[in-house]
């Protein structure tokens, strides 16, 4: 689905340049859930913005292999969900209008847009909240609105930048299970960045471990846990603990710090 080859990204800094991404290479297969972990400041958000075509690359390539499209601007196949739902939602617009935003230029007929919005809200268990304002909802519900907006677009590929970092632990677990269900039902391909090792292992088919800046890929860990997954049963498996330890060793070997 996606091929990242020798991706590089630098920013102008103090008369020179700040190298953030030195050499990033990995692939994502169609229907796969890939999680990315790494230390704070390693450029994970920069990486995702390059994958989505929101930032220009300094070198290397990002290619949608299904179409052969080189990603140098936001492609129609990709939708994004960001960490800070309070900044990604418009508080003056009702939930339905927020979800409808990406459909304005895709679906001309208003009735069909409304049907798509209602379908997306049902998929994230927010049926009946289209006429509420984001500020009337809890943090977890607001992030569900952000996810619904991405789903309404019917993307092939979903990019998520620490989407559950701003909510409490129980809500986080609920949202993790929600995105697993949505991914299964919609057949989505997902790349998700997180600081949380447990989350990376619980959600992913593979975990890409990044180094500190300037960033490279330390290793990729295949997660051979059975699906469907359960917050209780999956995390109680000895194999879950083994994979968690393997990822943690890779990170600490590089001197990085994440939430264990």
C-alpha cells in the first residue's frame, strides 16, 4: 500500500539546517495496522506529515504502491486524525457539520453527504449527536468526532498521530478497541504513532521502532498476537509481555525514553 524509501527531512536552523529524519525506510501492506514508537522529539509527527503529503521531503520518496502515486501533496486516498482534537474540530460548528467538512468537494448532493455523515457517526457510536457542539461532549467523544470525520471521507489509508494521548486511561482503552473494530469493518490500512509501548503492541500487526534524532529505523517487530484482541485477555498473554519487552529493549538500547 505504501512504500517509504530513504526518507529525509531537515529544517533551516541557525544559519544551517536541523536534520530531523536521516534515513527512514519501511513498507505498509494493504489492510495492515502499523504502529510507530520512538522518543519525544524524534520527528514522529514530522514523519506522518511527510507520509500524508503535508510537508515536503528533503530527500527519499513516499509512494502509494497501489496507484504508483508519489506523495508530494495530500492524496485523496489518505485521511488523518491528529492528537489535539480541540484544535482539529471547529467549536462553533455542530458535530454533523464538522464531520461533513471533507465531503463538501467530494459529494455534491447534500442529502448524500448527510447520509455519509450519519453513517460515520454510527460507526463511532455517536448516533444522535449530529446536532451537538463539540464543546458539549467529553474529550473521548470529541476524538470520536475527529475519527468519524476521517471515516466519512471513506479513505483507503488512515494516518493517526497519537490520537489517544489526550484522554484518560479508560477512554484510551475504549478508543483503541473502537479503532480496531472500525479498521476491521472498513478494511482500512492504518499507520499510528504512539509513545505508549503497550498501545503499539496491542494495536499493531508490526511495530516500527525509531531512534532519537537524527532519526532512523532501529528495527521492526512483527506482532504475532491473535485477533480479535481484548484489553484483558490479549494483555494477559505471555507473548504480549515478550513483545512489549522486545520493543522496550530496542528503544532503551538507543537511549530513548517512552511510556512503558
